[in-house]
């Protein structure tokens, strides 16, 4: 296994793994807060923050994938429209 292959693997795994870790941490904090609070307002605020943070992460990833596929499609369209030599 070459260094380039290891770098590619780490690059492919790092972002999804960090999203998973962030969402798992948010879930754990939700359980901890649920056990500690007596008022529903605190829990509702935490839940809103968790959903906003996780939603932002997944929305950003979705936009990234959408832009990448859009760029790849533009390249393929340009290849198809170019005259063959």
C-alpha cells in the first residue's frame, strides 16, 4: 500500500467519520441532559441545537455531493459536444 493510497483512504473516511462522531456526541449529550433537567425548556433548547447542528452538517455534505456531480456532468457534456479529431 503506497502513501498516496493511504492518504486517499484517510481523505475518504475522515469527513464521514467526523460527522458520525459529532452526531453521536450530540445524541449522548441529549441523553445526559434529559437525565439531569427537570424543566422541558432546557431539553427543548438542546434538542433544537442538536437538530440544527446535525442538519447543517448533513446539508453541507449534500450540497458538496450535488456540486461535485454537477461538475462531473458538465465535464461529460463538454466531452460529448467536442468534435472527435
